[in-house]
């Protein structure tokens, strides 16, 4: 039988905090208990926010926590042609269309919000004149490619996925995906041939990932991943959504809110053993 494969896949746009440490330790612990493999993947598809120094710091922090992973570490920035090829498959199915709207445009045209609280796209560019679209593409106007969500769902029908809670050893439960609530999701962002949604399902397939462990805040996005897996003929892993670490205000820890990093804790005198024990992974 193939060994279980689990991965921790941070974005190098800041330093790791306790929430990342919990996710990494949770994943590595269950890889060990399942007798499987633990991978680290760097999700550096955003060229403006991803920094090499953050990648180095991430790997140093994980090693400080006592984690070991298989080499080589995959860097998504080296796999853009692979993602573009998968996006081209969706375009050949006539399921992607170019969108030239700015965030302001999207907000102005939206009448609803998605599960993350962002405006649902109103579909403005679905109705552009094909000649005008060709002109703008030829001119090199900034463009992103969106999924024709209603048509994609019509092709796949009812979508389900298996969740094991609270650990990957529990009896799987079947949940229903609801991708329509996301509207026409972006599959290729401006300035890059992919999005988180596309690259994560492509790489999970390529690396043979069998168990995906994520924070509970990421469960809703699984709607889109299950849909893409079905459209592209990719294997669906088993999902486990672990608890989130919250700050004193009750909000989840976040790089954008400058939550205290592992480096800050280390400078304040915390040891790796103290961090692991604080997170419930003491020996």
C-alpha cells in the first residue's frame, strides 16, 4: 500500500506565528502516527509579497521546532508552466473567461459576499464583446481568468468530499461542496498563471498527498478545490480541519495583523520545547 502523504504549505510573505506552528506540528504529528511522509511546500506564487528571506526563515523556524521533512522542498514559483497547462485545459473546456475588472470594480458590481466576506463577482466581463476582449488581450491589459462557476457545476453535478474530525484517524464523514456560493472564482490571477485554488490541487496531486490538514477557516475554500479536482480528473484527498489559535480579542492569529512571530517568542526566551508544550505537542 502507498504510504500516507501529508504536507505543510506556508506562504513566504511573513514570519511564522503560533498558528502556523500548530498547523505544522499537527500535520507532522499525524504523518508520523499514520506511518506516512511529511512534506514542506513553499507557496510562493505571489511575486510581489513572496520574499526569499521569508522562505529561509520559515525553514529555520520549522527546524527549530524539531521538525524534519523530505527533500527537496517544492517551490511553487518554479512550477508556473505546469499550472498554466492545467488552466489551458479549463480554457479548452470553455470554463474560463478573461476578467479585466479591478477590486473596486468588483466591489461596485457585487450584491453578495462569499464565505470569506469578500464581494462575489457580478460577472461584468462575462458579457464583453469578443472583439473587444481580443483587443485588450493583444494590448497586454492586466487580466485575470475566472471560472464560469455555474457551467462548471452543471458539468460536475453534486460534489462531496470526505472529512475526518477531529483527527485523520476518525471515521470519515461525507460533506457536500457548495462552490456556487463563491461566484466566478479567480483561477489565474493578474501577473501570475495560477491562483491558490489551482496550484494547491495540482501540487497535491503531483506530490501524491493523501491527507490534507488545514485550519477550520479554510474549509469553505474546499468547495472550489473539490470542483477543480473533478474537472481536471485529480485525486481527492481526505480532509481534516484543525482548530484555530486566537488572539486576546478572539480573532485568529494573522501575519497581516502582525501577530507575534516565532522569532519574537524565541527572542523573548521561549524554547522550542516550551512552544510545543504550549500548543499541546509536548513529549
